């Protein structure tokens, strides 16, 4: 029989993101008062994927909240890679734009690698380019990958120390799992285990985690029996699940089966309201940083 932790702390990403947005608003107001440049974020959206549209709406709303300027550029999903790269060139050289993102996913005929590598690293506020990925191990990072940095910031603001802890990261993607595991080892001084699709006996690894971070995109992948008593669990997974029972016709589900996992944890993030808002806060912080680097 396992003992269970019935009282856990819910890690409130919305509250922390709101706190960060307030701090950014103050810095924007200071810049304004000093006659300095106001940060300007450009967003490129290709096609009309409903989830992407929602994410972009949240990003636009966040820019408005903190007083950033923003530009939304929309293109049909038939756009050629050549034309899209030309638009990226324009944004790269537009002196008024401090940071920009190309919302993913992209239609299958466009190469995510070609597109993201075309973004000037100093304006790459998602931190997707190889230059910014590599910057994780630099003494002088440029713009850190936004979602992983949002997770690190969330841990920090909840005083969850990572030094010497065993962090198990499930999911090893180029955008989330891989950079996050590097940041936990490099910046967080943690012992890190990375699990992926080819990991044999996943529960054997997840059960060892002091801090378990899951970024896969498979609702219900992590169940209570896979989690150590008292662990901290961070659920990055965000899958849109459709159904008539949900308001708006869909709901967002994490990778963690909250009902069975939460009672075993000391702390856990909900989905939605955990990592999602932190990604946006991180994007805003990167845009402010990009502006400060170009216009001190
Ligand atoms: P991705 O590119 O599809 O990567 C998923 C990773 O999980 C890959 O490393 C994959 O391995 C691995 N994987 C697949 N099945 C697995 C299994 N059964 N056990 C262990 N690992 C497995 O997705 P992503 O971009 O990293 O995103 C992951 C999730 O996070 C998605 O739900 C996404 O929507 C969400 N996300 C949320 C935010 C946010 O702000 N909250 C931001 C970004 C992403 P292979 O590479 O070998 O296939």
C-alpha cells in the first residue's frame, strides 16, 4: 500500500504570469517616460488553424495588456516557402520590429526548420533558432526558448529548487523537451533524465522523479502509479479535445491524469492555467529583452 499525499499545492501559472505582466507594464511605462522605444512584437500566422488562432489571440491580448506595439501578419495556407521567407526578410530588417514569431504548426509543405532558421536570432523571441538553442549553454544567453524558460521561471517563483534534484523530462522535442532538459542541467544544476518515444519502461523512470515534467501531447499518459509520493509535477502537454459536452466545443487536456496524479504530489500544474500562460509571459519578457538589447 502506498501512502498518499492528499494535500497538494496547485501551481497557478495564471497568477505568476499576471505578476510578470505587471512587472513588464511598469518597465514599458518607464521606457515611455524616458522617451525610449516601446517594444514591438510582430506575429506571422499562416492558415486558419483554430488552435493557432486562439494562441495568437492570447498573444495579441497580452501585448495590449502590457502596452507593447504589435503587428499581426496573416497569410493563406497556400503561401509558398519562398514568399514566406521574403516576408520574414522584411520583418528581419524592419527597424521598428524588435521581436517576431511565426506561429506553429505550419502547413506540411513549409519546412519549420528553414522558416525558423531564417529569423534573425536577435529578434527570435520564441527562442527557436539554433543560435538561441545553443545560447542555453552560453555564459551570455541571447533569447532563451520561451516555453522552457517559462517552466524555469514558474519553478523559481514557487521556490522549487532544482539543484541536486532528479528531474525527469518526458518528451524530447526540439522546441520543448530538449531545451528544457538542457536548462534544468545547465541553469538548474539538476540531475536530468530525458525520456522519449523509445524509452523502455517509462514508469520506472518517472517514479524516480523529484520533479516530473511532461511535454508529449498525449492526454492521460502519466497516471498516479507512475509518480513518486511528494513529487512536483509540471504538465506542459496541451491537446485540444473536441466534444459536444465542452463549452466552445472543445477543451484543453494535459498529459497528466490529474485525478490520479494530484493526490500523490506535493505540487502540480493544472491544464489549462499552468504552463500555457507562462509561455506567453516568457514571450513578452523576451520581446522586452530584445528591445533593450537593440535600444538600451
Ligand atoms: P512534439 O514535437 O510532438 O514532441 C513530443 C515529444 O514526445 C517527442 O520527443 C516524442 O518523441 C515524445 N513522445 C511521443 N510519444 C511518447 C511516449 N509515448 N512517451 C514518451 N515520449 C513520447 O511536441 P512538442 O512541441 O514538444 O509539444 C509537446 C506538448 O506540449 C504538446 O501537447 C504541445 O501542445 C504542448 N506545448 C505546450 C506549450 C504551452 O505553452 N503550454 C508550448 C509548447 C508545446 P519522438 O520525437 O521520438 O516522436
